[in-house]
C-alpha cells in the first residue's frame, strides 16, 4: 500500500469537536444515559440518609432484589421484517391518555431528597403528558401540586389513618382540587422494617449526628438548598416528628378493611384504584366490588420483605380480572424495557418511583425531565426492535419470563 503524509484537510474532516456545555447541571444530566447513571449522580450529590431512604427497602431487601431480577430475566421475542418506523407510545389509563404508558408514583418526604420535590415531579409530568401521583406523606400541598400541573392529570394516594377524619378530609381536598384518581393504599397497616433508615437515624426533621454531618459536609449544595427554602414538613399532616417507622405506626391503622374502602368510595367522585394488591384472590374480590383499577405492588419492597413479585403476578391477574379492571404495576421498574414487558403481559399502565427520585436528586426538575426522556427513548427503541408500532400491538408472545425462583408445593 502506498503511504502518504497526512493531509490536514482530510484529518479535520474526520474530527468533530463537541460543543462545550457550560451549565454543570445540564452537562451531568446529558451524560446520564440510563436511570442507573442518574442513580450514581444522585448518590454523589445527596446525603446518605436521604439517598438511602429512596434506594433502600425493608429488612434484607429481598423483595426489591427479586423484583429487579424478574425484569432482568425477561427474554424478548422480536419479529423480523415488520417495519416499526413511527412508534406511538400513547395509551389510555383510567379514563385519560398518556403518551408514554407510565405515571409518576407517590413518594413521601420528597422535598428532603431535593428541595423542588413534588413540584418538580408534577411539572415534569405535565410537560410529558403523564399523570403525577401525590402521596399522603408528600411535602407539597394538594393545592400546590395542582398549581404546578394545572392542565394535566393529578392522582392522589391515600393512607387510612387512625383518625379517619384526616383521611376523609384529604380525599375531599383532592377532589376539590380536581384530582381525577385516588389510590387507596392497602399494604401499609404498619411500617416495614427499613433498616437503612434506622441506621441512618432518618427522620422528619432530620436528626444531625456526627456521622450525618460528616457525610453531608462534602455536599454543600444540598445544605444550601435545604437551609434556604421553606421548612421541610408534611403538607397534609400536622404531626411531623420522628423516624419513618414511628410516623407510620402512629398514623396508620392495622384495622383497615373493606368497610373503609366503601366509605372512601362514597366520598370520592372520580376513579378509585386499590394500590398494594399482592395475590390473585384479593384481585378477584376487589374486581367484584367494582373498583376501577388495581396496582400490583409490594410498596417497592419497603413493607413485607419476601413479598410476591408484582411482575410475576401480572399474567394470572390479567387472566382472572383483566376484562373487569385496569391493572397497573410498580416495584423495580428501572428501564423502558421493563415497562414494555409489563404492557406486553397485559398491564394497563406502570408507575415509576425510585427512577423519578434518582432524577430529582441528580438535577431537580431537569433531572425528572431526563428520567422521563430516558425511559421513553428506551420504550421506543425496544418497540422498534420488537417490530411493533403501538402499545396495543404488544402481546404476551413478545416476551418469555425466565424463572430463577419456581414455587414449591403449597402447605395447607
């Protein structure tokens, strides 16, 4: 081969210099290509107690690990020579449309993660065309969430308190603020053993120990935000002192029953979803009572450790009641492929909690926008590679669920 001296003009044609991004927040968010990237940024920028509250689960954290493993064990079955050029991720959930088929899940203590809190989540949801769900333990009021998402869909997650009138009044306020769906939560009669929180002394207001101070000292931006913004407190509850477990145990009532569901149905004018369903028999009972939807959830692995994996429950629940109620799924969703797998098995919608909070901690409102962008891009890419153009085209034959854990014989 004949050699020649490099010609500068040809060399420069091969080089493309990237335009620098001077905004540090924008630069770090642009570099995040997955939710796991956002998680790593969040861990660097957030004090341990706040990060572990988001990242952790109950006891040995087996429920969360198994939920993630279930999604990682999905094998996709693509069809070839089926062009999917223009993919539409729009679906209908609980009486309204959503462009990507997921909603932002309810999360408590949110402004402790990053001071924009629920306002950032609601604003990002409005921009993306997806529902936002406010928790009873939220740190932004019902009315302020409505102001942040005035034209979009707002959902409210309700705990049943020992003082029932507190729950009733919250439901009335959410209805008055035109929230369209209420998530009646049934998996928290008492607090789960969230050991990371206990070890970190996580509480509202935060407890400052020497370890906490040292861990937070290298994150001055978090302290600046925390100390220069309104006082952190629950927006819907008057009691704000104590650890997570103490707050939940003081507020929640283990006597919650179907009678409470009936009372709330009389109060609430919109759609009612029961959140925290963990077996087929309960799903059938609830469907027979005429609820609008179910969310298969073990509370992100934060309540009963070794609880059923929601994704594993999905096919049988869809077979039994899928024609009667809409079925949502949460717990362990970290990629758009996870969402596609749920929709293929018959879910009506999915909900993201930790993924949203990782984005929030990584970059406030812009970080939540980045979370949604990452997930939607992964959904579109997965659908194109499967050869489907719409959510309705996804079918069970598009996935194979590889099982590492198989049930043994039942014991009666």
